[in-house]
């Protein structure tokens, strides 16, 4: 039987290997060389074929399969790993004089020994170390405290510029180090989505990259479009390397310079920065620093300085290290560019969730490659803490940020008798009195169903790709429908007819033709098939993002149960805090919102989670789930129970069959289970029950 199984799967094994090699090749050319060898459609077709084969023959899936790029692994916690080689920090300086001292000191220590320097860009990202064995990526670890870091392997695998399998010649067991960065265009798109979801945008790409690497769900990290830029290769001592003789001679003969190792890394398949220069003396180092102090604003990612290293690796031990930093390298940090410009006025913007944001409108000023006219003032506390007054000159920085930020007031320019800036008391659009809830920093407009920016914002969220995915309706068309009185809330979309749409927009010279009208109606019809969790997200409930909607849908299963839940029951859902629970409760207790939900129900939208039954082993059994699990999230294990015929209850009673307990189970639930004689089982017991 085994022989026949082997014969039957051999074509699949060969095709999986062939597809993996092809996809790796196309990925490498696209992400490393900016070259598309095939169309997106053809690439997606190959990837879908590979995914299908791996699902059919999971035992044949390669550990370095390109399908692992999409993520899917869930980490409940990040394992601590001790670095094989400590990740030392570089000594930093903002002074050219100190760079000159470093260069003079190095020459003095090395005497007549010939050597050179390398100069390279200092990425403003998150440093990680990646271990490769036999050409395969096996582990990725954050810097941490330099001695111990977090194992982020599952998330690192989703980054396209980290090769899962190396090319050419490489040691059997070695480590590379580099920086995970968030390219500006991807970061801006990500922040726009966060704002559309009613979430706070990240302050800068570095913070966003760091947060992304610590996401528990690696599929979420895969969506962030991070990049890895390799800048260092840690080779084991030659006597401890198990590579073949040819490889050892190459690696430990020709690669005794840092520049040689970077060149070799490029051949192995790593993305290394193209802006790398070997310098002979301090004059060439200064030229490199001066050039990039101005040109850094034209890069697609953030840098915050230049790293200077002695190029000859054999000299590193001779130069040694301090307790924290190597003596053979130093980092020059650029000063954040700062300008002073007059404040002309403060205006107030209303977002989708009603949050009112003050904006400084300033006299246009050139800063870090762009003209700056506006910058957020965050909230009232920010204005008060900086003591911004009418007529002040504001200090604006860009530094490693993309978005200009106000960092202070130019007190030398302040006029006598300048008055504090008053904060808005009423909505600038609808005139409603603003509200500031206890414990919150922002003011918001409570007129969510009658304030134009909030109405339009909810409509835009509703039709967005992650929500109902009504592609034919962009912001301009939604605004057109709103202004013509055809749509004022999301339920109105399902009453539209093609006849109503034909001819709209003539005043903007963008008339909707019959074909476009039919496409819009068709897209609206198709949206009726969107699953409940996305419908719930599309409603635009304050603080409920895509992930929160998914967990609420899995927990309550239908809109009626969610609408009837108390604040306490809502807050008991995994990752749903008290603030979000109160927001959901308030939303579900407004007649206007219940009327919209009723109309959406009548329009045929899914208001109940569909459970795909994959077995009946648990039929007739009721489970209460509590604690943290190693192989599932709490919502996933609940869904798993229902998929196998069981029921899940939120409270223990005489009808409970089992309490499924993970780590940190609530003591009260355990006590109640014991008092009622309800069996308490572990995750292992549960899986054994299924098998």
C-alpha cells in the first residue's frame, strides 16, 4: 500500500517542487529587482495551484514553500530566545567632529595596517537576526535587550524580501542581521485604512513595523507589506563550519571584508541596500554623509543616519568592543529638520467616527523635500501642553516621520499679550455641542446620524473592500448620491435602481451612463453574499475594527444575540474592552440603528454566522470555554466545537456537558464547575475526544 501511495503522489511532489521554484524565482525578481516576469493574473494562478496541491497533499508541502508568505500561524506569546551572538548597539553621534575623532582613533590603533571603511544608510526600522541552516530560514529573533529577543519567525516568513531558501553558495549554519522597514507608500495606505476604521494612525513607520512584528496572527502581518533590508552577516569560525571545502574556501577566503559579505548576500537572494560605498579616508566619509543628509528625503523608506564600519573583518577583534558597542563601527545620526512658521488659523475636522481633530494651518514652508502647510494638533490637551497661542510661530519637524508634526512654539517670535487658542465647543459641520467622555483625549460630535462627514464616512467604510466590497461606488459617487438625496444611510443603497442613477453627475461632467449604472446595481446585489462578520464590520460601530467584528460574530453568531447582549457580556468577548463594549451597546440601543439593521435584514444581507459542519462527533454536547489555548484562539476553538456538532454556552449550568479549560481559567468558573460536578477538560483532552 505504501508503495502505491508513493507512486500516486510522485507527480504531485514534482509539481509542488516545480511551482515552488517558479514562484520563488518570480518573487525574487519582483521584490529584489523590481522586475515582473509574468502578469499578476498568471502569478496568482500558479500560487492558487500550489495552495490547492498542498491542501490535497499536506505531507508534501515544503518547509520553505512560498505559500507560507501569507501567514496563518497564531502566536499566543512570543518565546524568548538567547542570541548566539549578542546584538550590540552602535555608538551614536550627531557630530562630524566625533566622526573625525573615531577615524583618527582607528588609524592610531591600527598603525601601518592598510584598511578601508564602508559607509551605508542607517535604516529607521526594527533590527532582527535571522538564522539559516542548510540554506533554509529556520528562525527570526528581535534585538530585545541585545542578549535575549522574541522569536518572531512566523511573522518574518510573511515578509517577501526575506528569502526562505537561499541561492548559490552559502554556509551551512549562519546568521544575517538587518532592519525591518515600512516603505512610505505602504505605510500611508495602512494609516488611511486605520483612520477609515476609526482607529488611531501610527505616528511613524518604525512604530508600525515594530507593532506588526508582534501581531499574534501572522496573516495580519502579511497584509502590512513590510520589507527586510539585510546589512550584516555573522559567520561561524572556520573551524566550526560544516560547509564543504569549496564553500569554506570561498566564504572564508574572499569574504573577509564587510563589502564582500554584502555582495555575497545579494547573490544568496537577500535584499541589500544599493547605496553602499567603500571609503578610504575621512574626506570621503564626509562626502557620503553630506550627500545623504539632503538626498534621504527622496528614498522610499525612512533612514536616520549613516553607519561607518572598518571594512576588513580580521581587524574587528583587534579593535575590540566596549560593554555596549563595537569600536570598529559608529553611527552618525541626522538631526531632525526643524523650521519655524507662523500659525494662520486652527480649523477643526470631523472624522467618520465623529472625532474632531484640530489642524494647524500655517504659512507654507519648505521642509525635508516638501512644502508644508498643515499639521495635526491632535487634541485639546496637545494644544494646552504646548501652550499654543493666537499668532504664534510653530516649530515643525519631519525627522523620520512622513507626516509633519508640531513639536513646539518659537517663543522668541511670540507677541506680547497673545491669547490662548480656544478649542471648538460645537461641531464645525452640523453645530452639535461636542462631547468629551471621561478618560478620553478627544472631543467628538454625537450627531452620528445627521453630521455629513460621519454619514459619508460610514458609507465609504460600508462599500470598502474589507467590508461589503461594492467596487463601483467610490467616494465621489457616494457623495453624488448623498447630495442628490438618494442615499443618507447604508440601507438606502439596497433601494437604488439603475434608472435613478443614469444621468447623475452631469454638472461635474462625469455622468453615470447606463452600463455604469448596471455595474453599480450588480455590485450592490453581489454584496448580499458577504458573510456576517464583514457586514458587522461594515456597520461602522465606533471602535469595532475588522478583527473585533470577526470575534464578535464568532461569539454571538447573529445580530439579534449581539443586540441583546449587556455591556458585561460584550466586554467578556476576547479583545473587546469596556470602551468598545459600551460603544456597541449604545449603538444597538438606538432606534435609528435598529431600523437600519432591520432594513439590511430585509434586503437579504447575512446577519448570522454560517457554521460549516465538518463532523458530528460532539452532537448533543454543550461546552463552556475559558482560558488561553496553545493551538487555537478562544473564538477559534468555539468555532471548532460548533463545526463538529457541539454547542457553546457562555455560562456554566446543569446543562453544561464539559468545561474546556485553558491557561488562566477564571477561578469562579472552575469553582462553579466543581460545585455542579461538571467535568473540566484540557485542550489535549478535547482533541483526543474528537479523534
